[in-house]
C-alpha cells in the first residue's frame, strides 16, 4: 500500500536529481524502487540530464570503450518451447531456417570471422529447450579449438543453450567457455504471459548452475512485451541481486508469425531510459544494447552513455548493422572499440 501511495506521488515531472542517483551507483549503493520509477518516468526535458549522469557511471568502470560481440545461430528453428517473442519456437509461423547443430569446423570458422570483424566476444546460440550431451560435446570441442587458435584465442566465448545442469555447465567451463547466456527476459510476475513451457524459476536455476560451475553469467531481458514499468524494475533488481556479469537489453523485434507480432515498437527515449536504469542498478556490470537497438536510429550513440557493449553483423534470425558501419559511428562519436 505504501509503495502504491509513493508511486502515485511521483509524477513524470517530479524533480529528480539524476546526478544523485549516479552518486549512489558510484558509491555501491542501490536505488530504491521509487528512484527506479523516476528513471523510467523521466520526461523528454529530463533525458539529457539522466543520460549525462549515467555516462558518468559508465565512464568510471568502462571509460569510453565499446565491446563488439558477434552471434552465431548454431542450431536454428527447431525449438519445442513456446516463447512468444521467438521466431524459432514451436508456435512460430515465421519463415526461419531450420537446421541442427552446425559442425565443429563451421563454428570455428565463424569464430575466425568474428575475430576478423573486431569482435571481442563470440556467442554460440542454439534453439532448444536445452542441449543434448552430444551438443555439449561438440560445442566444447569447438571451444577448445577456438581458444587454441592464435587468430581466435583472445575471443571471449559465450554459449546460450537453454536449460542446463551443473554438470553440463562444468563441461563447458573445462572446455574454455567464458560466459553462458540465459536471459530472465522479464519479471517473474510477467513470465507466464510470454512463455508457458518453462518457468522463470527454471531460468534462475540454470543461472545458478552457471555461476556454481565458475562461468560468468550473462542474462538480461526484452523490452516491449507488454510489461509494465514495475516488471522492468523487478527484472533489473533481480539481475542485480543475482550479481549477473553481463546484461543484454533487447528491444522486441515483433516478428511476423510470432504471437507478439504487431506489438508496438519501443520508443527510442524509453529504450534509453531502460538502459540507464540497468547501468545505474548494475554500475560495474557489462550492459549491452542488443537486438532492436538499431531502431534508435540517430540516438544509437546515446545508448552508449549507458551500455558498454553491442552486437554487430545481425542477430539470430534478423539482420543487423555490419561491423564496419557500427565501428564508424562508434568512433565518430568519440568512443573506442575494445580490442
Ligand atoms: S527456448 Fe530459446 S529458442 Fe526456444 S522458443 Fe524460447 S527463446 Fe526461442
């Protein structure tokens, strides 16, 4: 009740000192939920101040560096799950490629291409509820080769394979995988509205296995799936509470043939505010402007006031901007691509 009353007292035009919020973040303190609401409620006139304060936090921990990441859809279009946003789910009618896990040679070659493109992280993703043992074996073998090849040995390797046991995570760790991605996607309360074949708790359990195996955790969300501000705030606090190392923030690409087709696009200013919230709540962590950030158009550079990382050369089933073009605007805006 108290929360509700406080919420009602804050209007979008309530004066909020975002520099004070930045000071809290820099001091290692968390925001209150009310302050988080004020971030998402910032009006157009407050946005510059919010971005400036967030940049101060970003620069403390990441300077002007930008990490470019490349995705590989290593197994496509054959997932038995029903995530409503996903073009590769069993209920999607989107015309996507369908193939089983790529060969070790292809994965290694794609890693070499990622390194040549200037990527620091190479993320191998499969469309599946979870990996089979033979998938883990092949991905592990690919990881060993990537880490021992002079061209690719400096790449950070991430895998996104769905629900995984502790044993599976340990095998990936032993092979040289650095990160495992498994997104919370939204709040626990909203989760059943976007997926019915597994639960938010399933995802948390996998992330716990990832951490216990000694791997770095990558987990974030998708904005624009009908969630409320409070859903986004709960997700952001959950990521903080779980001490997630790398936080991709996606903006829904409402793909024809999926249940979320026709959802309104996330407004650029809202996208920026969500990124700021993630940075202020997770000041030392990697925040990554991910799928859909191209829709920010000229405002993409402002995403870097909060995010220190982004993807180049496209997403799992949708195109993105080529790495040379992205590098050009990053450098033109006074940021530097991490090498
Ligand atoms: S588990 Fe992954 S690949 Fe499968 S439907 Fe969900 S998001 Fe898509």
